[in-house]
């Protein structure tokens, strides 16, 4: 079965063709990062306009590279939530038009479920149930993947997402947007022991995260040093930020796995590209005798192959939409 996936929830316009939920036939991503970099973050209106310009070109290219036409596709999957509303609306309306014109089924996909599905594209043998840590620019969740289409969120961030914390700390150090990858690079030659950063815990749920205190302490440290004319070693600070975020994510995930009896753990979301997070969770899983899965680096960021993959499983479960499908900016995974 061939699924055409479409993704436009943030600053990547993407389309992909995936066979039977597991085999990527084509995957095209048009990123807007260079344009948003000038403003230090994603400008929603610019993102919507670029999606509008790019979506047809990107989709045509995905079909061409797969050497198929729309006739050969079995269903059209699209990200409808969560994300920037104006950006989501472009993908949703485009997919609705394609579905109406071609008579193909329309399949709505939750963006976070898409990130989780990157592990199915990387590990053909992986099947639910398992526990998944999803860390991206907008979300940090520990999720029970009960089946391909049923999820239970057991831990979440109370404030900033891990990716946002990476990006804001990076901005304080003068790195361009999105800064996570620059922290990753700088940390490679840094000493994580020079700076002792806070490891905040939150009351009420031992699997929840809080990253805003860490972010604020790094911003204050950089600004105070600038005012006093003290030069900080940013490689060491980047290494401390990365190891602190990695420890926080790993600690809560292992705690949740032990408490809920999971022996298989997966990682997903943009932050899953981070060298420190990958190593910390992988080592903790090995120490505890858990199986560990993480996506190929090429699938960590936003893409449409993950939407086509999750779309396949949604379609098999009978999850389809009609022409009344709307985009939703904020939607818990448990409401899908
Ligand atoms: O999943 P994603 O592409 O978009 C959202 O759905 O939010 O995640 C983007 C986030 C950004 O915050 C970006 O800085 C972060 O993932 N990221 C990284 C790395 N690569 C991307 N953070 C740390 N280290 C990386 N190598
Ligand atoms: Zn994402």
C-alpha cells in the first residue's frame, strides 16, 4: 500500500511516499530555516506563505521521485495538529483538495505520533507496546505507545520543551537559530564539569520535566559575565547544557519505564538528533537491560515520511477524515 504524506506544521514543507508503513520510496523536504534565522526564530506568517508557495512543488517532486502518479497512491496522510495554525492550514487544505480531486481517502495524523513513527522506518521489527521519549522544539513527552494508534502521555514538560531550552541557551551564547545543533557541535570539545547547572524537579509527577529554570540560569550566567567583562568558555557551557538536558530526559524516562514495567524504550523528535541525548539514553538502557530504539539522524527533524508511516497505521485502523477536517494548533495525543 502506498501512502502520500504531507507535513507543514512548522518551518519545513515536506512530502513523501512510503510503502506499507515501513519503506521510504521518496522524501522531499523544503526547509525555511535560512529565512527564519534572520529573526532568531520562526515567523508564523512567513512560514505560512512559504508553505503556500512550496507545497505543490514539493508534492510533485515526491511523486516524481517515487516514479508514480496520484492514481497509484492508496491514501493521502496529512499533519493536522499540533503546530502553527497558519502553517498547518496550508497542508490540511492542500491535502483535502488532493483527496477530493483524486477520490483518495484522507488520513489525519498527529505530528507527535509522526515523530514516534520514525522508529518504524528505522527498525522494521519494532512493534508496540513500548515507552517513547519525544523531545522536540515544542514538546517533551514520555509516552506509552499502547498500539500503533493509542497513546498515553505519562510525563510532560511543565514549561519549556527540551528543544526550546537548547535553542534559547544557544541564542544567549550567540549561536544562530535553531541553536540545538550548534550546542551539540560546541559540546564535542567542551568539558561538562566546569559549570554546575540546576537539575530541577517538579512536584506532583516524578516523570514530568521543567526546563525553564535551566534556561534562565544559563541566560543569566551569560549576561552577568558579559556585564562583568568575564569571558566564558562556550564549549564548556554547551557541554554542561547538553549533559544536563540529557540527564534530565534520561532520568525521567528510565524512572517511568521501571515504574510502568516497560523493557523497550524509543526516542523521537528533533532533539533525538542530539549526540548527548542519544548516548545518555542508550547507555542507561544498556545498564538497565532495556532494548533501545532511536531514529536514523536523517529522520529526527520534521519530515513527511513519518507522516506517511503513521498515516498507514491510522488508515489500517480506520482513522480517516472527510472534507470538514480542520487544523488544530494544540491537541493532546490522548484526544486523537
Ligand atoms: O521535531 P522538530 O524538528 O520540530 C518540532 O516539532 O518542534 O524539533 C526541532 C528542535 C529544535 O529545537 C532544534 O534545535 C532541536 O530540535 N534539535 C537539536 C538538534 N537537532 C535539532 N537539539 C539538540 N541537538 C541537536 N543535534
Ligand atoms: Zn516536529
